[in-house]
C-alpha cells in the first residue's frame, strides 16, 4: 500500500515489543533465551525495545524474570531506548534501580472493566497512581510512556466515543506526559477510526509524541498502519510475526502489528525507519524458532 509522498519529517520511531509478544505464552521461556534475544534485537537499530514488566508474577508469570533480564543486558545498552511496563509505585521503584532502563510504560485504560482486570484499580485510582509514578520517574530520570488502552473501543459494552478519548488525553497531557501510545488492545479499530483519533490527538496536542500500539488481525494490519501514518503518527509498536496479545483483555489473544510488515511498508514507501534489515532478518529467524518452540 502506498502512502502519501514522504517528507523530511517522516523518520519513524519503531519499537519492538518482545514483552508483549511473550506475555501471553503460557510455557515459560528460559531467561537465558529471552536475554539472548533482547541482545540480538539491540543490534538492529530499533528506536526502542519493550523489554519486560515489573509486575506481580502471579498476574503474568512470564514476566517474573524481568529484573534478571535487565541485569543481564546492562552492559549492552546503546542508542536504543529500553522500556519496561510499571503498573504501580512498587514496580516503578524496582525499575528505577536500573540506570540503563530509559522509559516507564504505564497501562492506562479508558475502559473501567479492563483497567480493573489489568491493574485492579478504577480509572480514577489509576490516574492517581500515575501521578505517584511520575514522581518516581522524575526521581530516577526516566521518561513516561502512557498507553491509552482500549483507545478505539472495547468488548465490554461500555460507552466509547471520541469525546472520552479527548477528555483523557487532555488530562494526561496536563500532567506533562510527553509520549502517549494510543492502543487498540483487542484489534477492534477501523482505518477510518484510527485516522480520526490520531488526527484529533495531533491537532489538539501538537507537542506530544503520539504512538500507535495496534493489535490487529493479519488481513487488515497494513490498512491500519497506513491510516495512522497518514494521520501523522510516526511512532509504531510491533512484534516479529505479530505474536502477542493481552491475556487480561479477552480469552482470544489478538496479536501485535507484525514488525516485518511494517518494515516492508516503510521500505516500499522510502521512509527512514532506522533498522538494519539484514540484522533484522537474523532476529526474525531467531524469533520464529523461539515462538514455535514455546507456543506449541
């Protein structure tokens, strides 16, 4: 699919999300294999890597070794930004102990049901928790990335509209949040909807770095990517082979935007995305073996 003619402002921030890829995998992936995979990804030139989550292992058992992974890669840091999900102040304090961890990712849902499922807090309680985490992020000199999950609708028969999205974006930006990733957690969005949400967000908050975290079925992923790009989004999350999905969202896991499809799209449209393609191909082969061994 062709996008509009690229401009000098079209440099892409591409974030690879192994954390999101393997959080829904039941069979535990050995820490050594995760660590080696992260190290390989670090050689590719991604803008960022979503490494893990400082959350309770009871909630997401696959994430119980996040601290060990960060300890193992502390000598491997380069220009690639490292991100970890923190859902509460305890997780933020844990993440703050790693100087090479650049970004705290906070899952903030505009669905009351999903926020309770995900963090056991209401939306208002989560907003208050975010303010406390912001103080911790400032103490440890971390940047905040807020994921506005269920940003395009939800499966819980709750009211969703553009006004709700606008209301919460306004509140988040007033806290000083500079990066907000608009998230389609269950893959329910349409290209028209994506374009409208990003257009509104970018027009109302031109200084905020808005990202797209779009879970998607394979058949319409490029249409969704194109809609976000055409609206002005330049930060994109993905996972090799489109693996992943949020186990707290629904019983059916809807995978991530496949990184290889995004790379093909940006290559076709002559858009700079900063990733060494040959090294990425090697990572793709590693990921294929890794996911096949632990999802079957």
